[in-house]
């Protein structure tokens, strides 16, 4: 099959999946409505990947298929960390999930597996379009104490909600892994946002913020109409909502875009460790 034909198939499937999901909603086909979220996100990933390959000649799925496959179980594993926090803090719950575990659990896995590739594809698209490319700051070396402070703050953010066990204290979870893991990514040569800051480059940080916001909107949009869905238990004013999410709670999606990327980079270091980069500021 030619490259053009492969791209054509990806576009076709990428369009048909969300359209089929939306049609299931309109026709009230309950057996399909359960799968709205994974169907739409799978189509989204295929469409973005096809577009990027067409424009750049490279993309995550088409030119790095092994790495793409790695992102799927990694995405599930990373998201399950947040599910573990949710078991304690009870920030959200799932409704109308099929009682049959042979249907429910594949649905969970499929949905969770789309998170990381969707984030990477969204971020790649924003960077291709040149968003925030000119956003620069003066380059400077990072003091060692900044890494120590970041790690300690991240550790506090991750432990504190486990001690309080209050739904009010979920926000630190959406920030903690950024502060906790960035020092390791910086020191061991991963794609560190802190090292990008040192060079004066803000683009990746800002595109990840934007990617989190875009994904948050799409998550809530598709979830609102889905058969199997989630709802929130957030003690915030609920007069203004973006679909199911209170407006203030929606801010968490922006930081999530950064946090999930930082967790991903840290996980890559565990898979293939790199030599420790000397701390020039030490």
C-alpha cells in the first residue's frame, strides 16, 4: 500500500469513528453510546497523525510505530495513578458502565490508552502551526536549590491529599508530579521543561498548557453525550459549567497537559536511562 493510500485510510477511519459515535447518540443506539469516548479519541488521533504526516513527512504513528505502541500501555499505567488517588479522594465517578467486566474493562483500557497519544499529537500539531514559537525568556542557568525545592514541593503536593482524604484537596495532585519529576528529567537528560527554560524556550511549556485545555474541552464535550460517562463531585460553585465540569475545575486540564507529559518523559528515562548531566550551577 502506498503512503498516500495509508494516509487516506487513516483519514477515512479517523472521520468515520467520531461520526459513527455521534450518529449512535442521535439514533439512541445504546450499545454504541457506551463507546463514545474511545471511538472519538481514536478517530482524533488518526486524523491528527495523518495530517502531520502529510504536512511534515513524519508523525508518531506513521514514522515511529513502535514508540506509538509503547505510548498505549504507558498511557494506561500513568492514568491509573490518578485513578488510585480518586479511589481515596472520590473526585469523580463513572456512570452507566456495563456490568459485564468483559465489556467494562476493555472499555476502560481503550479509553485510558488514548490519553497520552492524543496529548502528543495535539502538542505536535500546535508546534507545527508555530504556536508560541516566539515566546522566549532570557536564558540562564538553573540553581541547584531550585531542583531541591521543586522535588520537595512535589512530594508535599502528592502526600498531602492522601493525609487529608478530602475531595477539596485533589488540585495538588494535578500539579505535584510536575514538581516531583521534572528535577529527575532535568538531571538525567530527558526532555526537561526546566532545561528548555534554561535556554529561554517557552514554546513546549505553552503548547502543553494549550493541549491540556483543548483535550479537556473535547473530553467534556464527548463525555456529556456518552452512554458510559463520568461525573464530578467537586465542592465548587456549579452555576457555570463546561458540560459536566465546573468552570473553576476546568483549569485543572491545563496543568494536566504539562503533568502527563512530564510523567511520560520520566517513564521514558526508566525504560532507557541516560547518563546524568552534570549540574553546571552546583
